């Protein structure tokens, strides 16, 4: 019986990529705690390993904030991010911002500039402003609540 | 589960329990003891802590003061000024998890003091802040 449970777990782990509105992230308490304090812990699958490595080596100047970590935690988290990182250039950005990857831009092409500047959104880093269940791994369109109810790009 | 495993589990829980024995009071006392090495008659002051917390340090444009993210009522949620993420209340009065780990307190003082104040906070300042957080009293 145990080997079946093991097989199921292994399958879930292998299926750790963005698909059907779910992003399954293997449990890692250190990542969740350290990367999920100021913003939600962004799934490793949303940036390439090279991008993650570069980002993790400059945490004292993390997009204008000091997010420095102890060496042990930094190594553990870097290893975790690399292991589950995206393998496609669609998830790469020289700015190291997930919101600058071509994948992100395409996924959000229908979001109007008015929505982006809504005070409840404020920043592209604020995923849960619209993806209300994102912290539970649910990024599906059913789980989207756009502040002000606007979604389609319009000019009025 | 056999009894051997049970006792190993119980033992681990006991170890974890002792590692988490810090409280806001013990953390504050520890910082106060450090402060007394240079200021022998030092005593933590909630009023000084409150002043420090509300002060505009003029270092960070988006985060000029502690209140920029933690708000001015420590018994309520704050909001990260850049990302918009909810920050749980800072006061141990309403949030029992606060100031129960020295390493966690040091990590956040380390980051946030450099960010907002532009330098490390002193042990005296940390003791004042914890005193204030534990007795937020009036809104400022």
C-alpha cells in the first residue's frame, strides 16, 4: 500500500508546473516563510533557474528593499527554486521580474492599465488582489476577482 | 505506531518546545540587558518606542517610517506599502506569534532598521519598541 502512496506523491511532484490554472508547488516551509512575508511566495516555476540564482544573490537590494537572509536559508531556498524552476525562456526576464517575462505579459494582455493602477492592486507583485486563491495554488480564471470589476481593456 | 516511535516523537516535541521558549518579555529583557552595558540605568520606554515607530526618518522614499507598512494601530493588520500584502498585527497583545523567536526578531529588525532608519537599531531601541508593541495603548 505504501508504494502506491509513494507513487502518487512522486507523480504530484513531477507534475509541479503551471497547468490548468493550478501551480503545484512542493511544500518547502523555509521558502514559504521567507519568500512569503512581503509578497506571496511566488512559485519557482515562474522564473528560470538562472534568474532565480541571480535574484537570490542580491537579496540585500531586492527590488529596492532589504530582504537579506542567513547563508543557510539562502542556500536552501536557492536549491529549491532551481530544482523546480521554469525550463523555457518564456519565463526569463533580464530585470528578474516575473511580471516582465513574456509568459506573464501574454497571460495578462487583457488587463487594462486602469486595473493595474487601481489602489487595491497597486503593484504587479500583488497577485492576490485579483487571484484571490493564489496562495492555495489556484490561479484559474474562476478564481479571479478584478477590483472594480474591470477586466477587458477599454478606452472609456 | 509503535511505542518507540511515539516516545521519539514526544522527545522531538519537547526539544521544539524548549527552543520556542522566548516571549516578548524575555526578548525585551535581553535587549535591555545589552543596553545597560553602555547605559547602566537604562529601562525600556513605551513612549520612546512609540516616538521611534512614528518618526519619519527621511531615508526611504516609500517607507519613511515603520508606520508606512505596519500602520498606526498595532492591534490591526498592516499593509506592505509596495506589494500590498497584508501584514499581521505587530502587537503581541492580539498576535501571540509576535516576538517569540529571537532569530526572527533579529532578522526583521536587521532588514527593516537598515531599510527605514538607514542603520542597525540599537539594543535600547529594540527594547523600547517591544515595550511599545506590548502596550500599544493609544493610537499615535
